[in-house]
C-alpha cells in the first residue's frame, strides 16, 4: 500500500482521525481529470461524457462499499455539508413535526446545525452518554415524542472512537415513525458499514477519512425519503445539489473507498495491534487513563488522559519531537477548554491533558515504541 506523505517521512503521524494521507493509487486515478479529461459532466460532447462516466463509476463504487443503491448516493463537499443537508433538508420538507433528537457527543457539524434549527423554531433533545461515551437505547426511547421528526446519532465517535448502537436505535426510531440519520464519517473505511443493515434513512461520509482527497463526501439518502434541495441552480446530482461536479475529487473518493473496504480485513487487525501496543506502553506510566469503550471502538483510535499535565504544552513537545497527535476533534484542536465529548462522558479534572492518537496503515511498531519513549521523557520533565 502506497501513500503520498509529501516529504513528511520524518513525522510520526498519529492523527488519522483528523485526515488521512491521500493514497498514491487515488492520486493517480484523479490526475487525468485535472488535465486531459477536463470536461464538464453536464455537457453533451465526448469530453463531458468521459467525465460523466467517471462520476457514475465513482457513484457505483461508493454505493457498493456502503451497501447502498447508486440512486441513493449524492456527492457533497464533505461530511459537514452532508450532516447539514441531512438535518436541515429533512426538517424543511416536514413542517408538521418540529422535534429532533441527537446526542451531546456529536460532531459540531450536527450540533451546530441543531442549534440553527432551534433558532428556527425546532426543539432538540440532546441525549446524555455514559462514561464510555455510549448512547442508551432506553434514553432514546424516552426522548421520542409524537412530534419527533428525526434523530441523528453518529456511528462512531471521532474523539474517543466508541461505536454506537445505531442499528438498534434505527429500529426503535422506525417503530415510532421517526427518521434516522447517522454521521458515519469516522467509521466508513475502518469498520464494516452497511447502509441497508443499519436501517438508517440518511448517512454522511467523507473521503479524506479513508485515503481520499479533502473537499468531497456524500450523503446517502434512502429511496423514498423526502429531503429539500441543498443548493438551488442547475440539475446536478439529480436536481438536488446544483453546481458543476468536482470530477477529480469524486473519482478519488470512489477509488479510495473501494480500496479501503477491500483491504479492511487485513488493515483493521494490524492497526488494532499497533494501537494496543501503544496503549499497553502508555498505561505502564503513572497517571495515564484510556477513555472510551475499549471493547467496542474504532481500530486505530486511542484516546488518553494524562494527569497533572497541561494539554497545549504537551502537544507542542510532541510536535517538536516529530509526533503529530491532537487534543480531540481537528475542528476544535486550538481550544483551551476540554472538549464537549470528554465533558459529556463525565471526565473531569483541572490539570489533565486529553490526547487522541489515531493510527493508520503506514504506521509501524517502531513508531509506537518511539512515541511511548518520547512521552515518557516529556512527562518526566
């Protein structure tokens, strides 16, 4: 497996949850659509038909990878756009129901969209989670009301890696006539995800989380689910999202998701072994705690709390040592306060550093040992 590291070979990159390096095979597949095959897919001539065929092929690759129909795949600019569209688009065409359910540990793309819906007159129930970051089906049932339109629960948490019981929640939702959306951005390409098996109505994914380019994602919308247009204009994406298609990125997404799903059976166990190796070394140090559901989490995720340590100086020391990690979500990594996910899980303390190490296929056992040794030296100082 080849990756484009762009001169960063000296960096031990442990922030794959934020973004993954673009695979060489993906870049190679994209390049013709920046140059020779540059046509606008909406045209009627050969160059345009070439682009249209490439987009159709990628749509099929995405659909096959996640167990959806081609007709259910709509390309977006990424996971955040897909989340926004799923929530706002459904609410827009169902004015008779104004109640939405979500959780306190969702990505800000969901939480901030829910806040916007509240400003527009909707009511939102934010479910609590337990100390492992798990949503309770019982609390989900209690939150459903006669006017509940939809629920949005992420498939796997982007900070601590806990996998949520989305299929069970979707079954409950449908029994009460409630639509179900899941943000699967962090899960797709890393664990098996089947849109049909999950029984959700809408699902968000993003290419740069599984070796594809940034700026491209998809919203999977079950056939028959009503949703308003995202962007008004031309007839692109079957009249649902106007704007000239980003053919190179779409091609890259299709190639990346096909590769990730094809190789998952051997990649996931290897990444899990590396994570477990690093986890064991870190837990041998005093004042180190692992967060999330260690029995049911994403393969490459390791979320750790260090006692009596300030997070920003620790991250700075790691960076100076050539190690890239994060304090949680990449969207809030510059924040001084603890993340909303950690807070919702009830993890408290004044002088604690919460660090997320997210491991990828290109990482090695030697790197895990080097990271542990470096952390041991930093913590002693």
